[in-house]
């Protein structure tokens, strides 16, 4: 894992795990569209995610989490890391959050992004919760957040409160992944 990451590939199991871009940035939209034919793109409604309960419900519904999903942060990580069901098939997965502006500034936002990085790292590198290799193959899992009104620098400032993530600005977007231990 390189701290010099300056680009992103949504179809590969390499960091960054989270991309934050302005809605008018064509490149992330094009990369999501290019992945769609052979991968899975799920779009989440940020307006339903303004509190933790709504966020968990939106993920559970759009990603068809199992009925035993615990509707808490660690259950979210576990279910994202272990996506299954007829829709998935270990294809690359991109979760897109449009108008993510409503999430920036929420108390849970930095933790949320950190846990998405943890889930993606586990899926992309095929690691268990203890960081040990799994016998299953990795699968690409990435998250793309589009901003309609805020600037990416505002998001970087919000995320700077966490020391478990690396956040890099590149070409007007934020690239985020887990801090190596």
C-alpha cells in the first residue's frame, strides 16, 4: 500500500478505497459507468442517511444485507466485507453516494469513512477482522462520494480528525484509504 497514490481504479483491488469528488468531475462518473457492465454499482440516497439509523437502513436495503444485519457500525463493516447474494458473484462493487454534502459535518461522518476504508481493505485484500489472509479471493470494493455544493477541502478537514486514514488530494478529488499499522 503506497502513500503516494494519486489515481484510482474502481475495477481493481487496490487503494484508494474511498473517492470524494465534485459532482461536475467527469472522471469518477466515467469510471463508475465503465465498471457497470461487468461489475456492480449500487447508488445510495444520502438524504436517507442523515443519521446512523437511516444510514444502516439504506445500506441494508440497497445492498440486500442479510436479515441478521445488526444495524451498527461493526455489523456494517462485516456485511460490506462479506457481500453475497445473487447480485454480487464476487464482481467488482462500487457504492455511489450522490449529494454527499448532507453527510459532511455529521458527527459520525469521519468514523463512517474510516469504517468504509476498513471494510474495503478487508474485501480488496481478502483479510479477516484480525488482518489475517482468508482463503477466499479478494474482490474490488470501492466507495465514491459526489459533492454538489461543498468543496473537497471541507471533507479533507472533516477527515483530518482521524489518524487511521490516509487522505490525499489529487486532481481536485480526495483519495482515502486505511493508514498502514
